[in-house]
């Protein structure tokens, strides 16, 4: 259960990063257009600080691991699954 949850979190991290990069590039291109539909002077440049991205990624991973460990700490601790009882 923990492995599956961590794999989903890792896939979300990768997909979110790719979506963020794509959106940043699109927004930079759209904002660079002026009212006359010419390139802005000086031209806009996409600048990504690698240290900030790595720090945010590390914090996300730590938070995700902590949440997964807390949420699954009691999963499957019983020797056998419980029985379903009818409630009347």
C-alpha cells in the first residue's frame, strides 16, 4: 500500500513539474506580446532557479513520505481481515 501511494505521489510530482514548465513557457510567450502584436523590448526570458526548484521538490517529497507513513501506519496490522457485519 505504501509503495503504491509513493508511486502515485512520484508520478504526480513528475506530471506537475512538466505541466509547470509548459505553462511557464506559454505564459512567458503570451505576456511577451505587446498591444501591437510585436515582441517586447527588452525580450522576456524564462528564468528558473534550480535551487528553489530542488528545495521545493525536497520539501514535497518529505511531506509526501510523512503523510504516507502516517496514513498507512495502521494498515494491515491485524493478523486477519475483519468480518463484515450487517447492521440492522
